[in-house]
């Protein structure tokens, strides 16, 4: 087995490797004039089980497009040079938000990205908390593994669970299933009843609307869970609604903290008491002092390490993978 972490994903790569004791295999990436590039493994991949880690979130100096292409080219060169199997380990999968047509002539980018992975000979795509799991699973013809954070978040909440009633809330209708799974897992871990709620959300022309709130959060400490945070508007709307309905405290949970400068300001709002993210996306935007005081970061390195080893050894992957 060989595990590679492409440039820009080294920090999480080291965390994954450290959790199991295997090394990050050496590779080379070179830039050419005109914006072209190449990457190659520096050890033989012939007959090996290959895992390639790369996050596909855009960041300064590397767009999502650039990072996707580098990963695809590296997978292709591993296949070209005789790899027995190649698994793409993609904690954040770019373009998964556009998984269906909502307007005439809309693209379905989730399916297009799946076709690209398949075209270069990817045997498996492993990812974390995609936007819509059913769309992800249906888009790919190669094998997929979808890891989720509900047990990671539930264990963290249970370890510091506040006194009194609590509730899990989805900030929009599309995330209801994700929030319900976290609620069920938290009840199982803590042995306490956990209430539930969700916020209505409609988006058209870049404008978010919807004011319906369902669920009883009065007198409860609330945990709003989403797959990602970018601008922060969605979770702030839900946080303000929870406050208006009597929540005593509001915490936000998200797997992918792709915070824009706007998002940093939004999440600093007094309506939000705490923010818990994972290290799936790095580096984080530099937080303000107010945001830094609220922020907690949980590592997904051990989770990915556990599943990677299970896949390599052809063992059951356990209950960290969504069915």
C-alpha cells in the first residue's frame, strides 16, 4: 500500500498517516511557464494499492478546478505506471452542491465530476459529508465510500454536554436527514432525549429567503449542523430563528469550514455561541479574535486512517461510513 498527499493537503495527510503509523509516500510536483504542471510518484506504484489524498476546495493560489485536475492527472499516472488499484481520498468534493437541475439548462456538475474520475481509471472515491449523499452515490459508477461526522460530533457534544434540554437543528430542508442522524446518534451516545427542528430556506438569484421554523427549541441549547460553512448566512439565519424561539444557547457544527472573509464576520455574530469544525479543509482563513474564541476544530485524520486501512485490508469499514 502507498499513501500520497498532494501539495496543499499535506497537513491532513500527515494527520492520517500519524493515526496509523504508515508513511506519506514521496512525490514530485512541478510548475511550468504558462500555468501547466506535472506530478509523479517518486517510488514505484506497480502492483500497489494506492491512496491519493487531495482536497478540492479552492484556496488562494489554487482554484477548485486546478486542484481537481492535479488529482485526476496523478491518479492517471499511477494507473499508467501499473498501480493495481487507486482510491481518491477527497475530504471535500468540489461541485457536489450542484447535484440536480433547479432551473432550465442547469448543469449537473456532480455527475460531470464523477465522469472525470471514472475516465482516468479511479477505482474508488472516498469523501466526507457531501452535500447530498444520494446524489453522490447515484452519480458515480465506480465504488464510493461516504464518511460522515455524526459520530465525531456526537462524541464531542456528549463529552461536554450542557445541563438541561438540548436540540439538533437543520438550517434548511435539504439538511434534515443529516441533522436527524446526528440527533439519533447523540441520543444513543448520551442516553438523553434530544429534540429536533429545522429552518425553511429558499434561494433564487443569489437571494436567500424563507421564515418558517419548525421545532421546539425554547429553553434548549441548540446545535445547528450543516455540511459546510462558506459565507455563513444560512447558519446565521437559523441561529437567529432559534434565538427568537427561545433557545438559551446556539452552537454551529460543520464538517467543512470554507470560511470566506464575509463568513468570518457573520459567524462572529452574538447569536452564535460556539462553532465546531473539522480539519477537513485547510488552511482556515485567519479568524478574528471574536471568532477564534468560539472556534473548536476536531480532527478527521483518525477517521480516514481507520477506513483507509480497512479498505486496504479488505475488512468491513465499520459504522463510520454512511449506508
